[in-house]
């Protein structure tokens, strides 16, 4: 059951918070032996919270009784934050991260913590992809994406620094939303790069993400309808120059563009590929420099870190303050150029990953197609629903500028609804609608 449907059922009394939590705990028992999405499940605490909600006379929050999962980079009071690393112990966090506090304030019930890669970088955890257990679920919000895609929870928190949420959403067949940088406080979140880190959500459907966004940002209803009938204007980006986008992914993006054109949208090709490549390079420089500062204490214990993380941190150490400042200036300058391009367009549509999830769980796949947009601090929605000829999910992404999230959600929901309503025929019979979460 999707988040909106579950929330409505809870408020209508068709299901109780206790029963909702029990259903999640049962699904964890069924799926965890194969998927390994969780590092900590607080069954007793979640059930106690659900019972308190039922007994309370306080007004019911908009997420009253909704079970949620939290990525293990984010503090939850009374639970350890291990960050996917042996350097962290089982000491419980003394308080909730600010984002967790907001969810509790809205009435949500925290079930536990989900697997993350080592400090949000490349070393994978034990999580497997629900679409095919022999394939990676991506990183670093892999546990959250897998828990949603396997119908365990209707909502999970994640984070993104490069492609940490967009990629696992695309690989696992979940809807994902990367919030614009700086929208939410990251107090209580273990970060990797302070200017790039941001919060994100994963849910079964784009409309579920929209609901969470509106609740946590307190969007008034009258604003939600503004401009929804205006013609849609899209820049179509093919990921050129950043990696080898698979033919199936390229066709999936093309199909999504066709659905928008059929609905009356104007779609123009993105031409500024050099700009995107420069952003990607600047992102890598900024991330390495800031990670070396953020994780300086851990770098003193390199024998307990993975080689990829050691390489990132040592690269950051070699980067000079002047080189870091130059990378930041490049991002700031190019941001103005992209904003000018988007002044006459609503969003950028493109691939969320180079292709379907690669086979094997020893690596998490490439985040390269998220790096330029993360450098800009833009919002990004991963739209699920398309699959390749082998049944593997092909998530696509819709990117927009901060402040235009409602418009972005409206367009993304239109694309997702069209995909769900049709069996795509472009090209041949490669694509199958992603199974509905019921």
C-alpha cells in the first residue's frame, strides 16, 4: 500500500497504527533474509509508539501512524548510528535528528535504521536489490530504497551527496526525491560534504513524495494548484559526455519525453554538454576536499576504512584551498547559466543512472549522472515504472530549480501516471510497467 492510501486508511479508522506497524514487522521477517535492508529494528519501541498514538487525545498529525525507515547516517534517539563503518559502536544517539523530529511531529512511527554504505561513500553493505537479488541496490541509501521497493515501508529517509538516493531509487524501482540543498536542517545527520549533502525521501509513488514534501514544508493548499494548467516546457538531457548510457535507459527517457509531448508539452534538447561535464568535475573536487575535512578523524585510522574512501579522503587532502575555491566558483558561475536556461523551461528530464542495476553486489554503480545536478543544489525526482527486457527497473529523473518543487511534482506525477496507465511500446516490447504497490 502506498503512503497516501495508508495514511487515508489510518485516518479513516480502516487500520490502526498498531496494525500498520505489525504489518511492517511481518514484512521485515519475510524479506530480510534475502534483502538485508535493515541494521536495527526497534519492534518494541515502534509498537509502543503506535499504541501511544491510539490512546492520545492530541490532534492527529498528517502522517499519523505511518511507519517509516531511517537511513543509518541519521540519528534516531535510542538507536545507534553506525554509518556502515566498524569505527562506530553501538552507543545510542541521545536525540533525534531534526528531520526525524519533523516526521514524529507529523505522527510518523520510526521502525528502525536501514543499511548505508560506509559513511555514505562506495563500500556497499549487505543489501540486495528486490528486483533481482544478484544485482546491486545502489548506494548509499540502498537499505531505504530496498525497504520501500520490497513493500516493507511506505516511506524512508535517505540522503544524497553525489547519487546516493537517485541511483538506488532508479535501480530498485522506488520513487525518490532529493530536496534542494539547504531546505532542511542536517542537524543529527552524519555528512560527507557540507555544501553538497542534502536530505531525501523514498516512497512507492511520486505522489507519496509530494505529500511528504507538502507536509514537512507546510505548503498551503492554495499554493499547490498554482500554475498547474500551464503548458509544460522540458529540456531533454541524454547524459552525453558523462558515461555510456545504455540503449534501454536512453529509450526509457525517450518514452517519457514522448508521453509529455503527447500531453502537449514542448520538449527541447539539452545542448550544453560541456557545462555539465565541468559541473561534474567541480563536484568531485568539492566533495573530496570537504570529505577530507569532515572525516579527518577517520582518516587517521586508514586500516579500518575501505580503499575507495581512503582514496577520496587522501585526494581531498591533496586539494589546495585555492583549487577548492576555484571549484566552488565554477559551480557558482555555471549555476547562473543553468538558471538562465531554466528560466524558459520547467525542468530537465534525463536518465537517473547509466542503465539498470549492474550485476553483483560488490559495487554500487556510478553516481555520475547525479553529480552535476547535486553540485547545483537542485531538486531531483526519480520516477519509477519502466523496466528493461530482463525486468530490471529503469528509473528516470526530473530535475528542477529550488522554489519550483510544486511544478516539478506535477510534471513527474503526470509522467508516472502515464507510464502506469499504458504498456509502453517504445521501442519494441522492452518495457513493462513497474508492479503497483498494493
